[in-house]
C-alpha cells in the first residue's frame, strides 16, 4: 500500500463544517487553502476571512492553539483556483445540492494535480451520483469523507467509496485519517445518510413519534434519553437544537426523498411543530431559540398544547428511575417491558424500534454490526451501539419481545425481523471471532490495515473479548494504587506504570507505588511509561486530605506532601527514561507528574493544568519549584541571566487563575509540556508510541538531568511586585481576601521565598518553601471549606 502524503490541502466551502474541517487539518500541521465564493464588494476573500475570524470565537474551540490559524490561507474561486495544483487533498464541503457540487467540480477539475485525492464531505448524497461531475481520469481518486460536527472533537469519519474508487487509495486515506487526524474511520456503504445519520436520525424520528404517542413533554423526553440510558447530556431535543432544526429537517427530507422503499418511510416526515419553528426562524442554538430557549437565567421548553414556552423541569418517574439504576441489563429491559408507567413504555418503545430498524437495515448501511455500533458511539456519542445494547439485554429474549410487538402492531413498521436475528442459539452479533455481517452472512474480524497495529488496546465492543489493559501483559510489581507491568510481545525492557485508583487520584498508595516502580525499573528495566486509559490523573486524593484535616493530622499531611515531592523528583531524576503518556485530564498533582517526566507523549485532547487555587491551595508536588527552575533556565539564555521575574509573570497568572490547557498544544504554550514533546491525534496510539519513545531514549544512552543548583530567584522584590497586582485586583473586587492569600502564597513559592532578589538557591530550598506554604493554607478554615465544597459538589467555592 502506498503511503498518502498530504503536504497541503484545500477545503472548498467556508461554512460551519468547511471552516472547522480546515481548522482541524491546521491543528495537525497541514497547510490549508480555504475557498469560498468571491465577495461582491471590497476584499474578495471577505467570506473566508469572516469564517476564519469566527473560528476564534467558537466554543468548544476548533483551534488547538491560537497560532494554528497561520496554517490557513483565504482564497476564492475567481482568483485562486491555480493554488489547487499544489494540494494533495481537496475536501469539498459546500451546501447539500447535487447541481451546485457538480458545477464546482467542473470548475476545479482543470486545476487539480493528477494524483490528488478529491473527497466530498456530503452528509448523505450519493457518491456514485456525485462522481458524475468529475472527468473520468479523476473518478478513481474520488470518495466521500464525512466528518461529524464539530470535526475536532467528534471521533467518527465515514469513508464512502464509489464503484470506481481505487482500493489502495481508500486504504491509504483511512490510514492517514486514523493516525494523522486521530479519527475512527468507518467504511460506509453508498446509501442515503450513510451509517450514523441513517440510524441516528431514525432514532430521533422514533423518539419524536413516541413523544407524541405517549403525550410526553420535550423536557421529560430529554430527561429519559440522556445519560440515564447512555446517551449524551444533550439527549434528543437539545441535540436537535445544537445541530440546527433546519439541518435536522433537511436530513429528514433527504431520507424521505431518497428512501421510498424503506419500510419506515411513512415516518420520514418533518413534524408540523418542527416546520412551524423553522418558518418562525427558531432554528435552535444558532438563533438562541428552538425547542428550548433561555429567558434570563431560566431555561424554557416549547409547550405544544399552549403553542408557547414554559419553564423546563423534566423529571423521570421514581419507579422508572429505579429501573434504570438496575445493573443487570436483562433485568432492566424486562422491567421496562413489564412496567405500565408511560416513561417505561416510552423507553421500551424507542429501544424496540431502533433494534428493529438496525437489524433490518444492517445489510443496507454497513458491512457489519461492529461498524454500525461504533458509528453510533463515535458520531452520536452513545455509550453503546444498538446491537451492543440488545446483546447486553439478552439477545434471544429481546428478539422475541421485539417480534411479538411487531406481530401485535405496536412497532413503527410491520416488516419482520430478519431471519438471522431470530436464529436459535444466537446470543448476539459480537463474538471473539468477529462481528456479524448480514451482507456476507458471516462474522467479520477487524480491519488488518497496519495502522491499527499501533492501537495496542483499541476501543472494544461488547462481546468482542478483546484484551483489557488491566488483564494484559506481565505484572512486575503491584500495590493498592499502582501496577507496574510490561508487554513482552511489544518490548520486554519497557515497564508501564498504571495508576489504579478511581479517576486516577493520587493518594499515599499511589505515591508509594510510583516510587517503588521507579526503583525497580532502575535495576531491571530500560525505561518506564506512565500510562493508563483517560483520565491521566485528576490530582491529589482530596478525601484523604479532608480526613487528615478532620483529625488534625497536619504532621501526616506535611509528610504526604514531602512524599509527593519525592515522587515527582524520582520521575525527573530516574536513572532510566520516564515518558508520561497523557490523555484526558491531567490536573493538579497529575499535571506535576507530567511536568517531571523525562518526556511527554500527549493526545491532542489533553486537558492539563495546576488547579490547586480552586481549592485554596498552591501546587506543592514540585510544580512551583519546577516553574522557578525553568524561569532561571530561560533567564540564563537572556542578556540578564539573574533576572528571572519576567519569566515568572505568565506562570504566576496560570497558577493563580488555575488555568487549564484545553489541548496538548496549549499545554506546551502554558509550560506544562515542552515543544520537543510529541503530540498524537489518536489517543489509542499513545502507549505504542510512548514505548517506542522510551526505547529510543534508552538506546541513545539516556542520562538523567543533573540536580539544579545555583538557581537565581526573584525573591522579595518579585513577591512585592506580584503583591501590588493582587492589591489592585482585591480593591477592584476581582478577587476575595482568601484568593489574595492563596495567590500571594503562589507568588512566594515561585519567587523562592522571602529572600533577597537574585539569591541563589537549590531545588531542595524551593521544595521546602512550597511545602511550608501549602501546609499553612491547609490549616486555614477558608481553604478547608473549599476542599469540602469540592468533595460535595465537584465545583470550586469562591469564599
């Protein structure tokens, strides 16, 4: 298979999707030319420039760093089509009109390089029909690449071939999308709306149908169809508002127009109430009014009976909430079927109809059940796909219940379940040997593309029997908080340190375990990777801290803080290379572990920060020390090597404001990681890459850094300067008196304590200063109140 190299890309269409696809390509370091129609007045690139400006304002941010915009150039179809000749990948993302797309293809074709890949981001138009707009010579290099919104965060990309698409090109493109852009690629069939939208939009239509049938409110339904059943917080109707009610209506219309033979076709209609909202310009989140709206601080929901809005207060009936808490899925579904409460009957109805639809349409929309289930996870945020849910509920009993409802006329369609779904002895569609393909009448294993060899622990589907990290490899050491293990088939000389505590919080048992693992690695291994599935670590174990405070054991707390510092130092000065493989949250003490590792491999979606100020504390696991040392190192390279204050200012703001980097690139910008660290877009590749990074360091004759000495500090003058800033903020009402105290402690630790400016200290001095200040804050009742509030609510307290 030839490797796909994308030196430069073009995105055609600077709308919501096009601009964000361009942003994600730029996140990956791919230079992009973003095209749109020329403006009639003034700057002909005004349309694109407005879109680029909009990228900076969106939340969640499509850009991994503010500097990412430099990779995107604005262009228009009138002046800049020759630029396409230098582009290896062209992604068309204009409006869903076949004639408009064909016109654009005719316009760009003369300018395309003969080996360029041409892809459409259409959400449901036929790829075989779209390719008719291209010259014969370009058709083998054309396919669909359907991103989901927002492209940076949604894992799914559907890859759709035409009858002419070159197979080797598809393999190369799937490889590139998987590793370079970090996507989960599903090969979709060329059918309307492909896989995720076909199943997902049907699911929404089923919810709408049963909302009316059971006479439920939109807020009631969202309470029922959110996290309680493994769906996103936005549930159904809030999701519709976020997507855009006009967009939803368009997708429904596509199904209505292109699927006349679908047995559920009668339900592919836009409800009258939805049509009325669209006609009124209430399109959802983008117009700040849709099914839901916000009036002041109050969230209101559409009330169909009164043709107006009322306060949103949807709740689940207690008896149904109790059913949803059942741990055994078979018992849960049996209880839903048996209950006469409308909430329970509604839930069973929507599950029954999605099971029914997915089973009947599997052969038409996807190669196998695994692809369909993963598409729903990655594209719609479901915790489990429909087949996984069915299998967990007991395949045979559930199939019989679905079939009985179909026979009784209760289902949305009278079409019977396919024969394979009712086969005697069938326990599901996912098995250790593969997932069921209705098209092939066989179980299909996972793709054997080499890129998937980089995923040592890929995302699993229920019943697949794939290896779990905690049950894999050879255990070398283990205590209550940490497991040290290795994968001999990958590299027997590299150890893996995995934290076992809930949310990977760092308590005494974790500190003891990490120190022991480092010591063992120094004598028996070539290096260490600190890795476990997300989150990396959410900080110190606050429950242990609160218990020690309650017992008045501040001596124990100080000893624990000292142990934390020794653990960080052990990671930094280990005689073997230590690489932190980070994904998800690395907060507080987790961030300090990351900072002290010899190197970092970070997933793009890493959220790293020193957040101790939120609970009235300062970083004391070596975080303040490490920033003071780094400031001295930066000053040493300047014209005034002993003046460190200027290098501490941005760090002080980061700590005092408890800033969290919202990407791996921002983590580097904030100083939590270094520019020499590795950023990966696919988190499933972290362990594979980290092991190789450690191996490369070990084979290159790794030597740990030398303990820093003679560190110039900002001292009293630096503290005083920071204090002036804090006084102004306090007097201006921007911070409380306790915020002031915490921030001054951070300033003191960063400046090396109350010593003369320019004094030379060592790391031990800096660690002692931050530890003393940390323990003093622990004794303050206001800090104790913040800690307790965080434990009880999960939110910071401003006191």
